[in-house]
C-alpha cells in the first residue's frame, strides 16, 4: 500500500484564534484535513496540511476536533455510494461524528462558548466533514460532551445514536411497555437502538452474530437470536410494535414485516434513494425512489396494516441532548474497538473494508 505523506502543520491553540463579530472570520486560515478527490479504495484518501477553513455563518461553530469516528457511510461514500450527489462536488471531506472543543462561534450562537467541550454529528450529505483539525457544524448539530466520557468514547456515539433516535422516537414514537425488534443489533445503530428503547421502558428482542449476544443481553435486550445458527422465525414467537432493520435485505424485510402487529412500524436503514439516483441519475433516480417508497407503503398498509419507512439520520438538538443525558447516566454507550491516528486514515479504512475490525473505529487528532 502506498505510504501516506504528511507535511508538518501544527494547528494553532484556541487562544490564538482571532475573529470579528458579525461574519465570524477565524484566522485559522487552513488546517489538516483528509480529502476524497475521487472515489475508490482507501488509497485515494489524501491527508493534506493546507485545506482552507471557511468563515463561519451566524449559526455555525468551529470545533477543534480531538476524535472522529469512522461510520459505514464514510467507507461507502469513499467507494462511490451517493456518486450522483457528491461527484460534481469533489473533492470533499469525509466524516460525520466529532468530539472536541469549541474554537469559535457564529454571531447567533447562544448555547455554546469558546473552550467548551462538545460532541455532535453532521448531516449525511455534508460536504465538509469531520476528518479535519477544525470541523464546522451548526449549533443544532452539537451538544456539550458528556463529562464522564473521553473524546474517543464520545466521538463514537452521535451519528449512530441519532439515527436510532430518529427511527424510534420520531418515526415509531415508541412508548413504555411496547415491544421492539432490532434486526442486526450488533452494529452501532442497532446497539444504540437497544439502549434507547430499554431506557424508554420497552421490551427488546434482537438478532445478531454469536459474538454479540452477551453484550446485547447486558445492554438490556430480553432475547438475542443468533441469526447464523438459528431460524429467526422459528425462535421468535411474539409480535412487535416496531421493527428496526439495520440489515435491510429482502429476507430481513420479509421477516420484519411478518413479525409486526397491525398498526406497527417497519423501519429500514437501507433506503433506495441514493442507489437509484446513482444508477439512473438524480432527475430519474429520485422520482423512481419516491415511487418505490410510495408503493411499499401502500402494499404494507393494505396487506399487513403497518407503516413502512426508510430511516436517515437528521440533526436533532433535542435528540442529541437526550443522548447526552443517557450517556451521562451510563445508559448509552458504543464501545470503541480500535483507535488510529488521523495520519493512519488509509490503514483504518482498509481494516474496515477487509472486516479486520468489526467494532467501532476512531481516528484521533493530536
């Protein structure tokens, strides 16, 4: 594999940042960042020392990043997922999660102050991501970092937990006593969903690989089914009020729909909008995706009496603050299996591509 070369550039301390009130201009004019100039394998990632730092809009916050996690979305975008959206806008910066300190705030930001430790996550379609010394997020995309967590631990949480939060709280609107099935509970979104649902007083069943069973039971799942050795439909005898399918293949969709009570919600992370747009282009792909979703919703409503939804992460300040509260209380965490320096970003992506590391991977920035 090619050696990743890096020229030395030490980011300025927060105390040295100069700014003007109004359009906040930060005289950290450039910093290190990992750029994606074209789609491909890990070798296309370029760590550059002089990437411009834009001026802040009134609602934006400049964050001195200390740790950023690698999400499946990062490796998929790097490989070409979302090409119809991102290709005309290359190069872009990957990364959605971040934990660090506030370096500067826009004129209308009221809830955060310079020097405060924060964590948060960007929208899935953000072009300037978090693989950089200085990330830019809106005020609604950030919250004070849980004091009990390190930056590495905190950076692993927001994107996955907000995705789970949107499914359970905004779409299914789960309530105490309801039953939830999480298909694929071993991943970060599934594991977050289990913990959020348990904290809400729900009864949770999950499917996972054998290596995850004990961890998911410890997190509060009442039943964890090993999909590699057990027939899910034979083992699970009950029906559910909501199903979150993090796998999203036809077989898991069929199983999830069949295990729902009438009036329940089936939610999948594998929506087809990006895939259809990549295949046919945005002008055809987006209307086609809308038609596919509408058709599935009508079919599920009439054949099973259930709701059908594609789930995407959205910025949600209320959700992020609740996630922070649960993390502070020890009720929500995502274990980090391995950390890499930002200078080892190619090695980290390669390890995820080859499934050498199944758990969460975090990049540290010194």
